[in-house]
């Protein structure tokens, strides 16, 4: 058909607007939580390309740690991944202890595992509950948040705080668990398991939820390795990597638990991995309670006064502990010159700390390997060609935490 004939026939295909739309999503967007911005190129509702912009939080964690003593950095680690602060405390303190060359009492190892798994449980509950909420599912969100509140209640019973716990200390923990904690913990675990069962009934086989997750946000095993992705995102793609199994630390070589592995590497696999990891964390917590009860009263801190601050009751009642506290606060522990890297399995993957000491009471260099930042890198690859709506669950199950990403 000639051009004139097309015009006569009313064929307007040549007049259609065919340029791609460029959309700014965030940082002031409910799904980006004020900490990240996406620059999205769209063809209709399909994502052609995506750029991720981080840095809106400006936390300055590393430089803040280099401006105070080794102990003063611990509250900053609370603010890295604020959904699982205790795990961040553990990673940093283990790195300092590696420089000091000290061994912890056995009871301290078990208490750290117990506290860390409670923290991991709260992180996964927040991730899965918030993902449901952002997919317009309010009921499972309430189940997840109720279970998380029970987890935080147990954290408060253990260490006196719910979110920024500041429980872990260099050379030990703040204090032993209260005498009535095991009973309260077992009762809390029973309630959490019941809520997880309700969550599973409402979500896991829900047709709408499955359709929104299955086949979306796929990342292959090879791409996970190429981008150094770790944690539930990597395990959902079939990579059986978990620092608790591959490089055991604390008491993880003495507990029995399984590492859930996915096959497809999509959002649905990541959801299933996170749910199963919650059940495994509950198993670990129960084993910790058994081990601690069999052990009986024992030290939970190293006995070196140059490293560990004295307990408050001693400071208030004995001159020696008061002097020790004064020197520890005004001078701080002197860490031998050297460097080290220590990594743990956080809720998002490998959380590592690279520390350099020049032999003084102030860190010379503090660097953090944040899984949130590294796991976010392949997001453009995961959503290329997907629908715009698929970006939301993909971002949710990567679980980027701003404080850890913009450290």
C-alpha cells in the first residue's frame, strides 16, 4: 500500500509515539524507604534498563569508628543492619578479638549464637512481612510483625533492648541470660511457630502471591558468583554457601541445622529459603537453651581487665573495679598492631570487617563488607525485561538495608 493510500485508510502507525519513558522512582517512595533511588527506562510497563543510586542515608559508619575507641564503635554497628543489630555486633567484636588473640569462654559462645539467631529471626520476619505488605497483603504482614515483636520481646528479656541492643562486648557479652529466660524463650518459640504456620497457610500457596513471585527477579548461579552475592539470595539460586557451615565460628560446629537451597533463583525461591531459615533458627535457639542449661553457671567474659570492662555492680561497690572502669573509659583497650578480616553469616549474607590497628586505643582503619550493597549490584540484571511491578518484590527479597548499604 502506498503512503497516500495509508493516509486515506486512516493508518496512523507511523504517528505513534515510540520513545521510552524515563522514570525516577524514589528516594521519596514507599517501596524505596527513603534510602535509594531507581532511574528506570520503560517501554510501556516493561523495564528496559535500571540504574540504582544509593547514598541517601550518609551514615559514615567507617569514619565514625576511626574517630573513637574500639569500644565506642560497638553502638555504631547496631545501626548497620538495624533489623538484626546483634549479628553486626558479633561480627565487629569477633574481628577485634581476632586482633587481640583472645579465646572466649564456652558459655559466651553459646549466648552469642542464641542472641544472633534471635536477631536473624527478627530480620527474616521483617523481610517477609514487609514484602507481603508492599504486595497489598495486610493479613500476613500482621502475622509476621506479631512474630517479630515476640522475637524482640525475647531480645529485650535477654539484653534489655529490642532494636539497638548493644549486647555484645569485646571479650564477651553484657551479662548472662536471666534465670527465667529459658522458660520465656520456649513459650515464645511455640507462639512464633504457630504464627509461622498461619503465615504459611495464608501466603505460600496463595495464587496471587505465587503469581507475583514465581518466575520474577531471577538470578542464575553463575551471575551470583560473578557479583559475589551471598546469603539467602545466593542460596535460592542453588549455591550452598553459609559461613556457619563452611567456616564455623562460635558454637555453630556443635549445633545441628540444615541449609535450605533453592533451584530457580526467583523471588519465590528466596521467600521459601527465608521461611525455612526461620525454622532452622528456632532449632538452633532450642539447642542453645539445652546446652546452656547443661553447662550451668560459668563465666561469660574473658578475665583480662585490660580488655573487658568490669560489671556495674563491681564498679559501684569495689575500688579496684572503679579504677579499672576509669582507665578503660579514658584510655580504652590497647589492641596490638596488625590487621585482620573476620566474616560471619548475617541475615543478608557474608558480613565482614577488615580492621587495622596501629597499637593504640583507636582503630587505624575500619572497613565493612556489607552484603546489602553487594547483593543490590545485580538488581538491574534481575529486572531487565520484567514488568515495573516486579521490581517491588525483587527489591524486597534482596532486603537492602540503608544503614548497612550507605555505611
